[in-house]
């Protein structure tokens, strides 16, 4: 099977009515690939939660030569855009861990390992001069500490964050509410080019998709999902930035808010977040301090200079997980039962171990030790 055939299968399954992100993830976890999903029996498909008679019939009537999908692949190749799928080794690990990760990401530019250490900065489109100033200060401070800045390329705070990251020679990722080949907003052409040069554009929307109000809340879960935490600089009570903050909370990520003037519309949302428990921040130092416990584990890579020695930067739970794993694939449910850790704990600790290079995730929610790793002795 060629690479084009494989990409065609991913796009084709995504195009099946009723197969949303959560169901798509379940199908891949069960069968391993879209081709395996498409070629299995209807009876077997219906054993997956959420797949009934109607959806299974739609999957089985898959057409192998859909012209629209073929045109999509042609345009992707012509513009040098990369498709990242859930089983791609370059698919962002933190995003993969959320409840409803997009099965396919369109990428223009590069993702790097250092982008795992990311912070989202979002806020009002109609930002004040204060909002611009504090966004630039916080962004530069985070960049100087090695953080990648994630935002949504919108007017206002988002654009200020991207520009500040670029001017500080840092990394930045823009998550779009349209296709990666669509320029929005129009005035951001030069910023778009700079983001590609210093990071990448990401979107779950197909080529040529125009921006639509419904797309932006959907996009926001990706912004928070890529990040260790989300910083809200300015936001009204109806701001989309608050949606991003709520997604971050649902994804068990940190939420930070910059306080604003009492009574100012752009402060109502951020001040409410602080009342609700968001961490009040005034500088990059506040954010780095809060995230430091995660960085102490997420940013470390295993020391292979003395291969075979026990890793020394493991928590007790991580050590137990490594003892359970081997170079033979093991399903996450089996790992959870063996270690007596909850599903959420198992998923979280495995993600940290994957980010640090100890384990690899395979298709179907299977995990193995990385080559060269040995189980630590307690």
C-alpha cells in the first residue's frame, strides 16, 4: 500500500457521516488503521461502542475512488502540506491524550520535539494597549525559558503572541479555524509566513475550508490540548478565549489569567476566571513556577550514557509502569489492571514516559518499551 493510499483511507473514513472524532479514535484503537476498519465485517464494526447499523453500513459502502478526496490529496501535495494522523510518530503526544483528538491534522511548517513544552496564550480580538504590552512581556519571558507559544492567529492577543514569539526568535504554533491554505484574517499574510518559518500552522479542517463561527470553539480544544497550560490575557464574558480555558480545565491542563481593570469589558472574563480558581499571573515567572513540576518530568530525556542503569527521575508510579512494560506490545487496559492504577492515571503517566523517550505508543492503544530501555529495579 502506498503512502497516498494510506492517506486516502484516513480522509475517506473521516468523510463517513456519523464518524466523529471520538468514534474515529475508538475505531483506530480497535482495528489499527482506516483500511482495517473499512475491510472488516459489518458485524465486527458493530461491536465498537457508538457504531450501529446505519454507521456500519455507511462504512461498508466506502467508495475507493472518491474524486473529492483525490483532489484533496492533489492539493495537499502541491502546496507541500503534511497530513498527521493519530498513529503518526510526529502527531503531538499531548493532543493525542485528550478525549477527542482530531484524527487528522493538516500541517504547514515543522513540529519539533521542543514543542512539547508549549504554553497557549489567548485573549480578546479587540485588545487594549495594556493587553498588547503584557502579552509581549509574557511571551518573550516564556520564549526565553524555551517554551513554544501556541495561539489561534486571530486579531488582537493571538496575533500579538505570535509576533512576540517570532521577534524573540522563539517557536510558535498557530491553530486555525479554517483550512491551512486559507488566509484569515486577511491582514495576517506576513505573520502567517513568519509563523511557518518559526513553527507551523495546524488545522483539522480540510483544504479550502473558509472560517466559520462554529469552527473556532472546535479549534480551541486543539490550542489547549497542545499545551501544558493556557494563559488568558484579556477576555469579555462572551470571549472565545474562555472556551479555550474551559477546554484546558476539561483536559486537566493549567489555566492562568492576567488580572485587569475592574469594570473594563476586557477584564470581566479574566477576573471571573481568577474568581473561579485560575492562577493569577503577572509575568512569565509566575507561569514557569507553576509549570515547573511538570517540566521536571516532561522535559527530561532518559540518560542512555550508562544503558541498563535504572532511571533516576521516575516517580513511584512511573517505575511501576516501566516494570510492567516490555518490548512486547501491551494494551493500556491490561497495563491499568496490572498496576492497579486508574485509567486516567495510567494514561497520564504513560504520556509522560512517552514524552521522555522511555516508551512508545503503537496503534490500538498498545504500549512498548523503547529499544534500548530496560525495566528499572526497585
